[in-house]
C-alpha cells in the first residue's frame, strides 16, 4: 500500500464532488468517524450514495433528512476492511463540520477524515482496526505533521454535535498498535 498523488493505492477510488481546495497546504490532523446507513445497518450502497450526492430519500425514512447534505470523507473503511477513497488527501473533504481542535476552528481545513462503517454502540471489526492502523501509519509517514497526539475523534472536535467514533472504539488498542512494530493482537470490545 502506498500514497501516490494523494491517493491510496489499495483503495477503490470513488468520484465525489464534495471537496474543495484547502486554504493552506497543511495536513496536520487525523479525525476518526463512524457511519452506517441506515443507522445500525452495514453494507449496501448508501454511504457511497450520500457522499456522491445520489442518496434517494425514498429508499429509507431516515434518508429524508440527510439526502440533501453535501458531505464527504477522505476514506471509508468497511466492516470487511475494504477501503474506499472519496477525496484525495490534499483536498478538503467535508467531514468535520463546525469543529475546533486545540483552539483552531474549521478542522476540515487541515485534517484528513476517515469513516469506519459502524455505530457508537457496536464493536468495530478486527479487519477495520488492522486496516486503520496500516493506513494511519502510512499517513503519518507521508504527512509528518500528523502524529499520534494529533489523532482525534469527531466527538472531540464537535462535542456538542457528535458522538462518533463512540465508546466502542478502542482508542488504547489503536494508539498502542501505531507504536508497535507489527499489529496483529486482538483488541478489546465495548
């Protein structure tokens, strides 16, 4: 796996229009999210549809309120560990919304957003953790301003609005594995 032209070689590249230029050439924060559409259901095309502005509001009652949103993330890690890239890393994805990190607002300006297919109240899969660890290590090498101290959850940068990645995300395991020479140990569940 490598990053070439701000794209991850092992990810399926998806055409997404929900991004724009960063105001500066800075990438210094990694934000971890979770998403499932409909809530609590995994698989299917709906996350991709949302990020590509083609979510059908008639497909599910929950979609009526979100179908018109213009949102995206750089990467999605599915339950099986497969990777989808919606936005090149050098572009500003629209994942954080109203947000603040270390006193600096508008985190989309300087962050990379990774969505894990999941919910706040269900454990993530081993495949997701292993893929997230591998991708994070690569991002830290390619964008050295992203350090372990500059990895955060959506809930930390938008605490009044967001709860993801949620209490089932095993921060201890994830951050420890980033420092380990190899990752393969089992992780705790919620």
